[in-house]
């Protein structure tokens, strides 16, 4: 049976409008490539150390970026290595030169390192601005005794306006 001119036009229009849509992958790949490069460039600039509210760091105008090393936190009540409590502040005697729990943990971690570098291992100490100096000195002495001789103290970066003024 012959269809009318109007029926053929409607059939042609219907088939044209109800086709599966195409997806332009070239422009989509361009967008993702730009996004990947943007994230790669901007992610390597900032190095942030985890800080807890229990350790209010002192402010400083330090120019060096934080390094990825073993972290010892000194809070009001405990000494932690990588978040694990190794000693209680109340248990430390005034006449002790080193902290035994910290020394054991550092000895264990240095034994897993393999060969020790000549300049010693790196360690970062996060101590609050109100930490007793005698306690901080014992922590540093314990680290040095266990071949962690590259000791760094973590500080909070001071805003540029305050540093310049």
C-alpha cells in the first residue's frame, strides 16, 4: 500500500528525532586531561601534618616545609609515637634522663629500618607551647640515644602579615 506524502514525512521526522544520542568523547577526554594536570600540579605544594587539639603548637616563621618522618606527640598526659601511646607523663621520674617506653618503641622502629644512615634517622616532635622544657629535653635525649639524631620540632606557621609586622 502506498503511503501519503504526509505519512512519509512524519515517519522520516519521527526516526530522525528518536535516534540514540551521540557522545563526543574527544572534548570529554580533554576536560579530564586538564583536570588531572590541575590536580597533579596543585596537590604537591602543601604539606600538612596532622595536629590534634591536645597539642597547641607554637607559632613560628619557619621557611622549611614539613617532612614525612616519624612523629612523636607530647600531650599533657601522654607521649605518643605515630598516635600510639608509649608512656604516661605522670610515670616519668624527675631524675630519669630518658623515657623507657619511648626508648623501647624507637628501638623497635629503628631495628625495622635496616641499615641506619650515618647522620641518624629523622624524627619530628610535636609538643605544645606549654610543655615543660625538662620533659621536652628528656624526649629529645631519648630520641638521640636511639639514633634518631635529625630531630625537628613541629611549629604552626605564622600568617605573613604577623611575620612582617
